[in-house]
């Protein structure tokens, strides 16, 4: 039962957050995507230096 409740609870919380505070939700997504971009750039630099 717990395995069914957790994913639905998290999903509903995300939807609730996005609906009640869309500006803040957009900022969170923007920050997360920016962080992933930074990680990707760092990994790319590492691979380039390792291959050189």
C-alpha cells in the first residue's frame, strides 16, 4: 500500500505547488535545469581534458 501512496502523494504535491504558486514553481524548474546544465558542462570539460 505504501508503494502506491508515495508516488501519488508526491505527484499531487507537485501539481498543487505548480497550480498554487506557478511563478515559484517556474523558478524551481529554471534553477534545476541550470544546475543540470552546469553539471553537463563540467562533465564535458572533464572528458575533453581526459581525452587530450
